[in-house]
C-alpha cells in the first residue's frame, strides 16, 4: 500500500514538473529594448540612424527557415554598423581557416541610403566598404517595431531575417 502511494506521488510530481517546464519553455519573451518604444521613438531612431535590428527568424535561400533563440542583432549608428548574425546557406567559395560567421563584423566605412515610404515604412540599404563578404544589407523597417532584412553576399547564397527594430538607448 505504501509503495503504491509512493508511485502516485512520484507520478504527480513528474507531471507537475513537466507542466512547469512546458509553461516556461513555450512562453515568448520580448527583447527589453523593444518593450516600451513608441512609434514616435522608433521613427526618430530610424531618421537619426540610431537603431537596432533584433533577428528572431532566419530564412536561407534554400533549406528550412530557423527560429533564432539566441540574440542576434545589427546595430546601426551614424559612424558604425555592428553586425552579429548567423549564416545558414551555401558558400560558392570557402575561405581557408575562417571560423566565424561572415555576418559577424563591425564596419566604419559604409554607404547608407534610406527613404521613407508611406504608413511608417522605411527602406534602408547599407553597403559596407570594409567587409568584402557582404554586398548589401537591405532593411524594411516599420515604426510599429516589425522589421525585415535581406542580405546579398559576394560568394555565398542570400539569406533573409525577420525580427524587430528599436531605438538605441
């Protein structure tokens, strides 16, 4: 009798532990810089070239899309672009000895063009001159915080990202 009661308690504990695990693992979290940013703040940040793109999904040109659980970003300031993104795709030529992502770099020599569309839409193209792997980053940013990004590369297949945009603090 005591052994049967013990097994029931163990089973109940396992079920409760599993439920707690599922609840914490399945909840979505917002990045702290996105929470509390108004459309006006995002508009000013984009116009003033002081914004951050936070990627939450990667979509390679071929293969399946991937949800990104780690924080990957592109930080845009007037004098620099800091990219920390993963790469999934095909390399047409492979550099010898490279161990980092080709989308993980800092550029201080770049060309930035932007134009404001209607309904809070901005189209921004960044062409780094000091990083030979990347031809261009093309962003479509919205003042509601959503964002899309397309990466054209010289010796690799293209990749796109979706995520959010926020002002830099």
